[in-house]
């Protein structure tokens, strides 16, 4: 008999950036660090709005960088470079405790 473990939610995050600017690279790095520190199961998409503008329209993104938490529901959005980790975790309703692998 195996030990019962709570089901960990699988997070699906989509980050919209505008090209490969220093700001976009900094935002991607901030998000990757946040995911590594706080999420154990994550599907992370990086979308360049210049290459895939239809995704920005679909997700109602009006500025870049924008992070969209698609799953688990509810969908949440945050705009900016994601440097304020506590603000990002709170805004996206992500766990505040470390779940690192």
C-alpha cells in the first residue's frame, strides 16, 4: 500500500513577451526562478507577441510582458517583469510556500 499524497495541481502558465529584448529576457528568468522555487508541476509557454499575435488576442493581452495563469482556474493575469515575487505569487494565487523539486 502506498502512502497517500495530496494531488498536486498542474499549473499552466503562458508568458507573453515582445521580442527578445533585455526586459523580456529578465522577465523569463524571473518566471523560471519563481516556478523552480514554488511549483512542482508546471507547463510554461513563452509567447512572443510579434510571432504569435493571435494568442495575445485570444488571451486578451494588451501589454507585454504579461503572465497568464490558465490552470488551475480561475484564469489570472499579471503585467510587468515579475521581479516582485510575493506580488506575483499573490496575484496569481500561487502557493506561498516552497514546493521545489
